[in-house]
C-alpha cells in the first residue's frame, strides 16, 4: 500500500471577511461595465489566514447577469500546517442563477501546504461569509 499517494480529503470550515477596492474607473461600452478591484480577505476557523488578490468583473445591462475572475494568494495556517497557496475564482450569474468555482491552483502550495489541492465553497448568511474548503494534502513524513 502506498501511503500518501491518494490522501483522503479533509474539510476546513470557518468564516471570512472580504474587502474589495476599485483599482481603476470602470470601462463602459454598450451597456457592459468592466471593472478591476484589489481583494483582501481574513479567514478564521480551520483556515486561519489572510489573502491578497486581484479581481476582474463584468456587469451586463440585464439585471442579475454578471461575471468575475480572480486570483488570490492565501497565507497562514490550515489545520495547524503553515504556508501559502493560490485560489483561482470563476463566477457567473445568469439572470440571478449563480455558478461559482474556487479552486487551488495546482503546485501553488508552499512550505507545509506544498502539494495542496482542493475546492472552496462560500455561503453567505445574513451578511456573514462562511467557507467550506475541501482539500487534500500529501501525508507528512
């Protein structure tokens, strides 16, 4: 049996706050608005970390239709293991129907988080942001 080749997924849960700041004036044309924002987050719970990143957005003239992409570097501890990794976001909204994917960029993990893979899910309840991060890490030696 090869220990560590197929690690069992773990789940980290907690809350986070996010701050987004416009980095330029939105570019408007044909009713579509393109924007660029800086992104800073603070995670608490099983993932105790901060992140910094960039977000590109598009708002359409149809209410509830939009899209965004983002890259954010997360630095801190995940269930006691320290290091950093990068999330890649892809989100769309079609007349209110949302689709969101937040995935760890392969081979972006450092230190004790080297080799990390996984997906993050976000749930917003009464204005508070909750995360559920299903991830895998190689077994430590």
